[in-house]
C-alpha cells in the first residue's frame, strides 16, 4: 500500500473509532438511570429532562460550531469534541445531584454535536481510495454503532462492576485520552489554502433540491425520535412490564436498536438510494406499529422486536439520506446542510420524548405510546409524500453536482 494510502487509512480509522467512542458515551448512562433515580429520587419526567439536556447540547454544538471547522480545521474541532467528552466523564465521576447530571449530559451533547457533522465530512475527505465510495456510510454507521454499544456496555457494567457509576466513566475517560493523542497524529483533511476567516453562520438547507432535503429530514426525524424514545425511556417502560428486568435488559434492548441501525447501514450499503429508503421506511413503520402494540399490551418481547425493526429501518434511511444530501449539495454548503439535518433529527428526538412523559402522567403509558407512534408514522408518511413529488423514487441519480451514483460523485468531489 502506498504511503499516502497508509496515512489516509490510519486517519480514517482513528476518526471512525473516535466517532464510536464519543457516541457510545451518549448512551452509556441509559442503564444507569434506575440507579440515579434511586440515589437522587428522580421522576420519569426528570429522567426525560436529562435526555433532553443532552439533545440541547447536540443542537447547540451543531448550530454554534457550524462554521468553525472551515477556519480552524477539522482535526482541531474534533479535539475540542474529545475535550468535551473528557469533561463530561469528569462531571459524571463527581456527580452528586440532578444538576450534576444535567451538566454532564450537556457536555456529552456538545461532544456528540461537534462530531456529527464535522467527523462525517472529515471521514469522507481522508478516506483511502478503496473506501471512498462508501465513506459516508461508514461514518454514519460508526455513529449509530457507538449509540448501540454504549447502553450494552453500561448494562454489562451494572452487572459486572462493583461501582458502575464511577468505573464505567473512568474507563471511558482513559480511552478518550488515548484517542486524543492518536488524533494529533492524523492527517488534517482541510488544507490551509482552503480555510476562511471565521464568520458564524447558522446551519441552513442547500440552495438546490430543498424539497428532497425536506422529505429526507422528515423521515430522519421519525426514525431518530423513535430511537430517542428507546434510549430515554426503555428502563422505565421495561420496569413497568417487568419490574425485575434490571439495567442489563434495558441496555440490550436499546443496544439492539442502535446495533440494528449500524448493521443495516453496513450490510446493505450497496443498495441504491431508492431501494434503501423504500425498504427502510417500510421496516421502520413496521417497528413503530409493533412499538405501539407492545406498549399497549405490556409485552417485553414485542417491545424488543419493535426496537430491532425500528433500528434496522432507521439505519437504512439515515445512511441513504446522508449520502443523498452530501452528493446533491454544493461543496461550500455541504457541512452546513449535514449539520442542519442532524439539528432537525435531534430536535425531533428530544421534543416527542418530553411530550410523551407529560402525556403518560395525564393519560397513562399505553395512550402516550400510541400517540407517539401515530405522530412518528405521520411524520414518516409526510416525508415519503414529499419525496414522491421530487421523482426520487423513480430516479435516485443526482444530476446537479456529480454524475453516477451519489457515493461515487461524492468521492470524486474536492473537499469542502
């Protein structure tokens, strides 16, 4: 392998591992919520507020750091993200109140938001030639795989460790420190000639193909809101079905959803945009229907099946959506468009989960679960209808910024 390809392969690998590590931290506390609830006396609403603070941090990072990587470079901004992750671990290690959990989750969200848009673009820019056509898929799969491995690790920690509330975060902090050192040795994707003076601009949709962008975003919001529900409320829901299920069961259920999403992105990465989106929306809709039924009848088995279906469908749709957005967007607008896409997804993930907690308090869990699934299905259906008007279902080949498949055109374009 030529030296240049070896350097690119090393940089690409470090970025992917960093994405997995940072995103794993976002879901690591999920199985620990029952422990924190017992220790701090948290209600279901307060647990959802803790999740919402994380989503707020993600959104803030995506909005306020939107233009920063064009000035300081991708690598330095990713190092800032790792610093936020390390600070979050430090706060978790000393957590003694609900306020500490809010601060820790806010820092976790800032780290994740920093990585989502910038790391995806950086991975595409440094990918070696053999991986370039599917670099965006690998990056989004790493994001979701991290979200999946986090709760599984946390769940295993509640069973195997004497003090999981401290030992898990101490181990994660050590990994973050090692990755920061490795990231310093990677190749900077953005050359100094391509950097521009800093001027803050809010993330915005691409100037072209806005209807396609809106349809993809609506489908993405539906999928991410479902995963947000699973990540934020699974311990409470399973505790209602089976009071003695424990943190490991919650971690495995949430992990199966996010793991299914990552598996779908990698295993079916060669599917065309059209087939991937069509299959994904069908499987995701099935998962939402199963989710509504499982909460209504109180079945843990159906709930687990719903989590797997929702994860598989979400993985098929989000991977194709990022590919499509990247390929159809001019290079100067690409980071901004991807960041806004994630802003919409995480806003959509936080708001329904908080609303569900209020609905449950007033009308009970079955009504809240049914209402959520109905809204998510309506959002997905609206996105499908928007894409139908653009002709995407009949022709997924981008014509504005490349020729051929979206991933191929993305690989041939110069970095933003």
